[in-house]
C-alpha cells in the first residue's frame, strides 16, 4: 500500500519493462500479549502500527505509459479532470481496467511499442499524481 501522504513515486524504463518505486507502509504485528496484558489489550483503542518501507511495481511487456497530475483534490471534485474518478473503485488504489474503455485513448501516452492482444490497462492513483500502464503483466517487489 502506498504511503498516502508522501509516496514519492520514481519511474525507470528498461526496454519494455517499467519500474515504479514508491514509499509504502505495511502493518507491523506486535507480539501477542499474555496474561493480564492480553485481557487489557481487548479494550485498547490504540491504532495499528505501520512500518515505512519502499516497494516497486514492475510492469513487463509494457507498450505505453503515462504520468499525469490527477491528484486527490481533482479526484473528488464533480468536475474534476480525472477520467476514471466517477467509475473507479476508490482513490489511492492500484487497479486494472477490464473490458471496453473508450476513455483510454483520450489522452497522450509515452509509447514504447505497439499494444498486443495480451496488453492490460493498469492504473495507480497516488496522492499528487496518477500513473497508467498498458502492459502484459505486473509484479510487486517489497524492498
């Protein structure tokens, strides 16, 4: 999960592969308390703890990609310029658009090659920018 306030995405292109490195966080599991501490922890209102880390999304067989300035403020405006703000599941999520997508080609892209029958459309909306990829597959590498 991307760090919501300062993900600092960094993009690197290696042939037809693209890496997106960003600040993220993951839940940290505390040791389970025992005895009276366990009983008290049932009533605790403490928030879960998170550990800051970096992660990399890797897109393989990428034919094109784009980076734009759609941010969280634009996303929530009714007249915002986010093409998918009215139909996407939630802000700040990484997701894939499946099926007919008439809005996909309404914007300019950085082209690497031609789309293939295996190309899939991925989007990741960070706090201050959005990244889109047409790629054959993806993986996540925690670092």
